[in-house]
């Protein structure tokens, strides 16, 4: 964990699942004020689980229909990806070592991006304090360098068009994770 005054946000190293895809400059220009459209086109319609009221086992039929409809849309999206056989289309990564803050992130990509490329990212925050654990983010590539592994690239991005609520979720996650790491180091010292 570190704070770099030039960046303005506290950062933490962690292992997170990150999915990513380059967004064309045309799509970004067309949807600049509507990042939700970019995320829908990239990752599909998010599945929302209907809330069950009062602890009963019944579900409103409208909510159930919406859940089935969203699952069907997600399946159609997956089939489109598989039928396209375009390996550049979507990159779904395994969990990776990342460095994340409220303003940006560094991760290892399976392809070499160019400086100023726009990337759509979906990041899984396992300790999220909100009801959502996936955060959709747009980022602009700020630096790229070859990693120690073949065909893998250290990629640093600056978040763009990030909603204040999403930035707050990321910042709370960073501080929660820092407290966890500090507690772990303290426990190790006391056990020695």
C-alpha cells in the first residue's frame, strides 16, 4: 500500500479478477456521455437478482420474467462471442495482481495496448461494501511495458468518466483492504 502525492489517491496491491476490452474511438465518441451503453455492448446486460420481500419464498412474476429475460440476453451475448471466433473481441482474465486506487489501476494484460487507448474494464471487488461486487470502469491507457511473462504487458490506466458512487466504492475497498493487510502484518509480528 502506498500514497503517491502526484496521483492523489491511496493505492493498494491485490489480486482481483479483471475483464477488459479496447473500446474503439468511434464508439467512445458516440457514447461518451453514456458509459452504460459501452458496458452493455462490451459485457452484456447486467443480471439483477430480484429482491424477495419479507423473507418469503415468493417472487414477483415481473421480477422473475426480468431475471429470465436478462439471463437469456447474457446467453445470446455469450453465443455471439463464441460464434464470432474473434479472440480480440473480449478478454476474460484469470485473477491478476493489480494495483488500484480511486483514480486508476495497473494490471497485466494479454495484449499490448497503445497509449491513450480507451479500455472498458469490469473489476470484481470481493470485499465490496455495496450490494454490487462488479464495477464497470472506463480507463485511458497511460503506460505499457513488457512484463516478465511472454505476451503479457504491464498496463497502467487512468479512470475516465467514473461515477462518484463507483469511485467511492473503489476508495472504500482500498481502505478496507489496507486495514486487512495491516491487521495481517500485525498478527504475523505478534506471533513471532
